[in-house]
C-alpha cells in the first residue's frame, strides 16, 4: 500500500499507469481473453486468494475449530452481525442514490490477513483463542462476501458458459468422490472452469472457491493417511500472503494526493464506507456475540473477556483487500472507485489502531492471579 502511494505521487506515476493498464491478450484458437493487466490481477491472480479461503474454511469445518455446532455458533453470529450492520449504515448514508448504492457491500468485508497480522503483533498480550475466533470470523465473513459477489455483482449471464462451468464443477466433485490426490488434475480443470466462469458473467474468482472445496481433506492409500488439502494449503499460503495480496494491494491502492481531498472524504459514499467499517463492524460483531451469549446459543472464546471481543470486533473493520476488490466491481467509474479506495484505507486504519489500543488496554487491566 505504501509503495503504491509513493509510486502514484512521484515521477514514477506514468510508469505505474502504463503497467496498470498494460493490455494482455491470450488467444487459443477462437478463444480470446483480452484484458488490461489490472483485470488479470483482479480476475485471475485473486483466484488463488479465494482458493486459500475455501481450503481454510473446509479444514476448519471438517477437522478444526469449527467442527462442532457450539464452536461454530460464535463466529457465525459475529460474521452475520459484522456484515448486516455495516451494510445498513452505508445504506443510511446513500439511500436514494442508485449509483452509490452499488457500493453497499464494500464495508461488509474483513481482510483476514491484515486483521490477523495486527492481532499476532499483540503476541502474548491477547489470548490464543482470540486468533482462532478472528480466523473463523474472517473466514465466514469472506464466505459471505463471496456469496454477495456472486449474487449482486453479476450482470449479464451466458447460458453456454454456465453449462460448461457446471460440467467443470461436476468433474471436480467426481475427483473428490474418487479421492484423486494429484493437485495437477484439479489445477487443469480449475483453469478450464475459470475460463468458463469468466465468460459466463459470474465473477471468475469464484472458480477458486469451487476448486478449494473439491480438494479432499483426508485420503488413505497404501495404508498411509494424508491430507491433500492441508498440503496444498501449506504450499499456497506463503505465495498468497507474500505474493498475491501485495501485488493486488500495489495495483489497487495507488491514490494521488490530489484525489485525497476533504470533499471526497465527506461525500455520502465515503462516509458510508468509513463509518460502515469503523462503526458498523464493531457494533455488528460485538452486538451479535453479546446477544448469542445471552441467549445461550454461543459462548465466549476460552480465556477471553468482553473487552477482547470488542477489540477483535474493531480489528474486523480492516477491510482492505476484500473491500477494495468489491469496490472495483461496484464502481467502474475511476473517480468513484478512487474515492471508495481512499475511504476503505481510512476506515481500515482507524479500525486497526483502535482495535490494537483496546486489546493493549485489556492486557494492562487483566485480573491479576
């Protein structure tokens, strides 16, 4: 993010723009995919980000912290509250403006990597259970964002491409049922599925979700049990965290100082995003968890107090990667996207610093044994 800011506010700005809009075309026979580099990144490279999310979700549900109803209840309630309230706050600022309302989903997303990074920096000052809670919350939040993209940011559909995509998903299901362990097979079908989804009108990154959910969790061969899912997740994680996310951030977070005016930050769209992330997330998550616990439907993470939940609720307002991704889908207009992008950064920074401060305070005021 910092590198992108420096690049667009320095003599390197023209080079940044040239690379940003560099046309890239792939042709195989009559099949042609012609897009600028930024769309190859957002539609292609981000597939691996969504693939990793799907792998994490499946692992946690089948054999992790989300494998029991009681364990899954707290982050599910938190994720729902953390999506509904920010959307309502954004709507309150922008109701009646059909163009602005396309961005209602921007503040509903949580950046899993950055939120966990801030929490990890707290070290021993935060209970370990908080990391599990935030991870599960962010996974369900991302899953909700994926559904939002599929349902609300898909315009024109192509029936033949959808049929081809359905065939690809059926093949992946077959691979899973027959316990195919070679990830290369899933990769080949995944590429074909990505092309079909791209041409169908549905956002192409959803192909990554389908592939991730199809990878077998556990396979026994020759008296040996292993997990193709865990192995792929282990291999993919550093590439996504150190490669995909930084590249996406670099090409989507470049904001010129001229664009960062007070006027743009006090527009209804910008205020809806900032307040949705900073206020909506904390109110929605904390309120949903409090209600679920009071009704006996969920319980606090082990060793956590309400101040910890409040701090995590604030950290969930870091919406950087997913929020920027949805902003690009919602606002094709460069000026609207630029304002939304700045608002996402402001709201995320407020959430990060305030959440870290609350967790630090919780540690300083912990009960002495």
